[in-house]
C-alpha cells in the first residue's frame, strides 16, 4: 500500500466518527513494513473524553508496542495534528506524518519539522470537505475540540 491508500484508512475512520455523532478526524498508525498497527478516530463526543483525538485513539488501539515499532512508523491523519497529538507523535518517536489537510486547522507541523519529523501534506479535497462541512454545521463543537470559545 502507498500513502494514498493508508490515508484512505484514516478517512474511513473520520467517516465512522461523523456517523457516530462525533468529529470527523481519523488516523492510522502504520509500521515501517506496511503493517497497520492501529486505527482510530476522534471520540471526544462519543466517550466524553478530553483526549481522544484521532491520533491518540490510533495509538491507544495499537496497544503497547516497543520503541522500535514506532521508530519506522508513519502516522496518517486527516487533519494537521494539534499540539497534544504533536506531542504524542514526538513522545513515541514517530518519524513521519502524512496529513490530509491543514487548510481548516494548522497544528504543530512546524514543531514536528523542527524536531526532525518528516511531514507531508496530501492536500486532500475530501479531508477539507469533511472538516468544512462539519465546522459549518457544528461550530461550537469544533471550537470545543480545539480549545476555543
């Protein structure tokens, strides 16, 4: 599989999130050998969680892994990672992030790059559409998710 196909897994997760009444952000953690280690989606609404973003959910679903599993992994995410998810990527030493888009939200990409992480923006129109439609329909929920009033 290639970046486009792995990003499609994250997009599928985002769709699951919206179908559950949540925020359409999905992620997939993929090992260096192409093994999908974990997928997830934003579950803040569904679980009443303060920290279940797409990336953190994918990490949670991957379970406990040795550092070597993260060392060659790629985090695929439908949206530019927020500061919390950026921190998780750095904490586990994930060296590569492929994001769907950063037009609707620009997260910690510069911080990731400054710490040596390769960041690729796929500029996915589908990811932009998912977020644009959601933000228009649920602005208060979106602001809550990104910590704004």
